């Protein structure tokens, strides 16, 4: 039975942490550690919540697959009727493999190559989101060469103040590389009229990530609406208004959930005013809370008056703490007797390789399993082979069943594309 559940993805039963109805130790016995474990019910629940919140207007939810691009996760969302927001030819390839049609795809990103634009046009994507004048001219040229007309949207940078937990996840502020500065939008809209192989079908924006309230949206929407009105006044047949992603999820236990009703209220009013089809690009909201990174404790260490818990997962598996100083809740898979203030660190040769610093953590020793929570978004997709570490396995749980959705990389995978015997060439 497929599960849809507003229960937390990971629940403790008889002292043992379960993913839905599967005990995590059973998954570890099958696939080892480190392993990403995702709960299908939570993904279904989050999509259903968003669908319900926006049901009163024509809309489409395009999962920002940079958050989690595993084929099984994509298939799950595709079967539930979502589309995708992509940012590369690689993501387009994955999306097609997962069964998404071209019309299910919007193509964002500040640096699309000619090859990627060709691929997007071949696939007949719904929209290519334009991020600069140079890109607009390139899309027109590529579409002309292919004898087609590219459906485009202009990504507006509304230049509003965005309050996010880390500067690296702001995008809709002045001075960011993303989108067209709002003062330049009118000029670009006019330029579209002179280009025969692009058709302006939408305007959009994406303000940033981990946005916990509707204030930036409230500030930005009038600017987007003004751009839409101006484009319509110039005769463009605008059909779509894209408000991007960015909905926050709680990473701390005591943090409140994002107020979807408030956010939706603000966006719905604007969507109704325009009569356009609303596009949403949530990434993190759909998958973050569905996933945990399960790791085994290798060692305890005491140095310079500090305690360290050393795990077999490292920053190559989950880089968010190192990159964004992100907080992830840590839970013992089997209840620990007590707690200890310690650093939870990985085996990588970097002092930035930690999951928690000076934190009250379960007092566990070697062999214990820990779950690094809220790791379903920007976890595996940002993982690497740094320190020549094979990437972890990924597992999907649905009710009382689980399936391996990505095998653990093998050592041979590390050198698969490398050549020991060089074939030297001259220019
Ligand atoms: C254009 C665009 N849309 C959507 C998203 C998804 O953001 P989030 O995962 O915060 O919902 C991103 C994230 O970087 C993005 O760049």
C-alpha cells in the first residue's frame, strides 16, 4: 500500500528509529552505511499539501530536481502529476529517463550552453527561463538554426530583501547573478519582439531558498506583476507566472513549519489578478524532511578537552554543514543512555568536515548508528568522491517496504573514466 503520511518520516518505536514502518537497522543490515534513506509517504504528503494550497487557481508544481534527482524519487513525483524545474542538460536527461515529457519541464539556470538549449528545444520543454540578454539572443539563434520557436520566460530579479539562513541561498536581491535586474526587464521584453525565434510565454522569479515567511514574496510580487502587465501591454501572449521555489523546512526540532497558507494566500491573490497559470518550483519542501543520512560511529576521541564522535559519513556525502554552516538534527538510531557535548565529525581530511559542533549529542560509541535528519534535499545531489570515497547507497521506503534506489558506488567506479595508459596527441 503506498503511504501518504503527515506523520514525521522517521519515528521511534520501542526505542528504534524507523523510516515509516521499516526499522533503520534492517536497512543498514541490507545496504551498509553511509546510506541515504527517503520516505515516500512524506514526499506524497508535501506534494499533496502544496496541491491543496494552490487548488483554487490553474497551477503546476515543477519539482526543482537539483534538490534530489534520483530516478525513483523523480518517478514518484512524475506519477503524482508534478513537473520538474531543471538547470542542466544532465537534469533534462534524468527527467526524461524518469518519464517526464518536455511539457513537464521548465529550464532555469544562469549559464545554459548551446548544446543544452538544443536539447531543451528538441525535448520541447514548456519554458526556457531567460537570465540575460546574451542568453536571449543565443536562444533565438539556436531556435532559428533548428527551425523552431523557443517558448521562453524572463526571470526577473525583483531586487527585494530576502532573509535566508545563509547568504549563499539568496537569489532575488540586488547584485546577485540570477535573473534580469528589474530595471532591464522592459528593454528585454521589447527585444523579444525583434527576435523571430523566441516567444515570450511567461515571467518568473526565484527569491532564494529556506524562506520562512511570505514577506519577500509580498514585496516581490508587485514587481513581477508590473513586468507581466508591461509585457502584455506590448502584445506578448503571456500564459505563465512562475514564483520559483524557496519554501523553508524546519531543520531544528523546535522550528515551526513554513506557513503555507500565508504564502499561498499572497501568491494566489496575485495569480488570480493575472488569470495566468501559476508555476511553482519547490525543491527542498518536497523532499528534505523525507530523508536522513544514516551513518555508523567509527570512533570516539578525546582531544584538547573536547569530545569527538567520528562517523563513516563525511562532507563528501553531505556537504551542507560545511558549505552553508547548516544545522541538521542528529538522532541515535537505537536510543542512547545519555547525551554528551561533542563534535560530530567525518573522516575527511578537512577541518570543515563536521555535522555538528559543540552540540549535545547522543552518547554513543563505535558501532552505533546515527541518523542525520532532514537530509533529503541537497544531500546526495551535492555529494562527491572527495578523498576518493565511493558515494553512499540510496534507499526508498514506502510503508513497510524498502528498495535500493542507488547502489553504493564501488571502488572501480572511482576510476571508471580515467585512463592509466595515456594516448598522447599533439595539437
Ligand atoms: C530557479 C530555482 N527554482 C527553484 C529552486 C528550489 O529552491 P528550494 O529547494 O529552496 O525550493 C532553486 C534553488 O536553487 C532555483 O534556483
